[in-house]
C-alpha cells in the first residue's frame, strides 16, 4: 500500500477539529480519513506549536506541521 502524503494545511486543519472544534481524536480521524495515531500526532504537534515550542524543542516527537 502506498504511503499517503498530506499538505501542512491539511494536517493543521485536521488537528484544529480536535483543538478548536471539540471533536474527539477518533471522530476527527474518521472525518478526515486518516489513522488514529496520525491524528494524535498532528494534534500534539499543533498544541506544541501553539505553545511556542520549536521543532528543535520537540526532538524525537515527529515533524512539525509546517514542515
């Protein structure tokens, strides 16, 4: 199965469903047709970015949404 690539905008909009619109991670993942672990990662990254953490401060936790 081919790995899917998502734009930074798609990742951010998807994570905003949870952070800003009170979706559960599970519901947001289903709505956007992505895996639960993927959505969980994007939500964590969005929250980290909003707290002003840079990717260097989040070493080992994945790629920033803006990358």
